[in-house]
C-alpha cells in the first residue's frame, strides 16, 4: 500500500508543480485574472486565478495511472460488487462539469444560482453513478437504512455543501488550498487506520500531492490563485472521497470523522448562511457576499494575511488531530487534547495582543519587502513622522507595490 501511496503522491506533485506556470500563462491569455473591484479583496494587484487546472491535472493523471497499473497487476478490482469503475466514471464526469463551470466563472463571472446549478448537476451525476450515503449504525438504533430517495437527497446536499464550504473560505493567499491539504492528510491517516478502500486512499493521496505541488505558487505572496475552478474541485473531491473512505464501516464515530476534519469550512459556511439570512431577512441574502467570514474577522482583529492563514491552518490541523485521536484512542483522550488546544490558542492570542500593543514597531510588506518606519512616516502620502503602523488610515497602501496594510508584518 505504501509504495502505491508514494508513487501517487510524487506523480501528482510533479505534474502539479510543472503545470502551475503554464496555468498562469493560460489565465493571462483567456482573461482569468482576479482584478480587485471592492473592499472584500485582500490584494490590490491583479493576479491570475486559474491554478486549479494544475491541481486537477496532477490529481487526474496520478489517479488514472495508479488505478490502471493496479488493475492490470490485479491488486485492485474495479468490477466487483462495489462497482468502483462505475463510481470513478461518475466522479470523472462530475469533475468535468465542475471544471467547465469553474473556468467560465473565472473568466466571465457567473451568477450565484448559475454556479449552484453546476455544483448540483455534478453532485447528481456522482449520485447517479452509485456514490451515496445509504446507511448508518447509530448507538441504540441498529443499522438505520436510508430510503433511496432520502439517500440521494442527503448525498447531494453533502456534496454541494462541502463544495461551497471550500469555495467560500478561499479568501486569502493559500487559505483554501492549505486547509484542503491539512484535511486530506487527516483523512489519509483515518483511512489507513480504518482499513478504508484503496480507491479512496489513492484519491486522497493524489490530491495531497497535487496541492503540495501547487502551494509554493499560492502561499503569500501568491503568484496565482486556485480560483473557483480549483476551490470547487477541492470541495467536490473531498466530499466524495469522505463518502468512499467510510463505505466499509458505517458506525456513528467513523461517519462523524470527515465532518470533524472538515469542521472549519463547514462552520464558516453554516455561520455565513445564518448571518446573511438574519442580516438580509430573506433567503436571497445567502448569495450576497460580505466580510463576515472567519478570515475577515481575524484580519479585523489585527492579524496580517499570513498570520490569519497560519491561525486557520492550526485550527484545521487541531480538528484533524482531534478526529484521529477520537478514532484511535477514544472520546476522553480526544477531549483532553481539545482542552489543551483551546488553552494553547488562548495563551497564543494573549501574546499576540501584547506584541501588537508595542508602539514604534517597523512593519515589512510581504510582497515587495518595503519597510514602514514610524519614525520617518510616509510624507508623500501625508503620513507625518511618529505615526505608528496601527494608526495608519485603512485605505493606506504600500508606496512601492500598492498592496494594502493586510500584507504587512512586524519587521524582525
């Protein structure tokens, strides 16, 4: 198994890493460029946003190669009662739909309902080819079988929900791709411990390799964004692989594990729906973008872009470790770990506030390395000497590269 995992990872990594520069060129040719148009954008410069194609290429080539080789040598059976060949065809068709929808959105900008239609269609294709949440063993209630119609509805809601959760959390350099990577690693460990189907393990490993190959171009300061093409693809595959990975053991704990691993984006999207309905007082308000996501709140608290991303990485990793400990060691050890994480976050936040309260600190731009010195200010922009970084106007930008305050960090 581990040899297949290693080959799957390396092949996906190489393809994704080599394809990303080409995705940048394609984005520039077809106009898939993220142009800042409102105050929700964290960047002030235009950035290509078709990196998702490189991730998809790495994932697809690696998975197809490994599945084909293993099927030829007889180490995997795609045509048994599990019908994995049929399911993989459904996944492939769904990925094509998601990719077409994403590319059109990245170049022409689709309306929210148009994007939702593409997501639902891709989910329905996967369900039609046999990918379904069909039963669960719940404590005190033996083997609850879902009626076929209910199973299909629940599965479509799960796939569309996770797809949107990853898509909506894609607001900072490296955020959605990094959180997806952490979630993938957590799921891979869970699948290995749970003796999950080899198909699910290969899918998750291929996705890990593709993301590792893409992240060097996407982490702050980003050279390219993953775009709606990539973020929708990540959510789509994560939702499906979490279904396939627990297919052998439908116990209450195992079913809960993917939800815990993906807890951060799930919480963010659920809270966004509630917040928008309450604020807009209508269902239509769900589709109106706002600045209430978790990463926006961290930035409002004074975190830089890179700090906010790392904080959310840590939160996602903590949820993944919690799920792994829950599976391997039980609820009490998992709760003990969670309490320690909460204590560490509290102490870390206190130290952050103490550091931010220090006056006279120099700040460095994460893009061009310009250093803002409070002693000299920025007189060309009307900022007099003696003005601390925290006291700069919200619309102040780096005098060299034009980026906003959010990309600055304390100069060491």
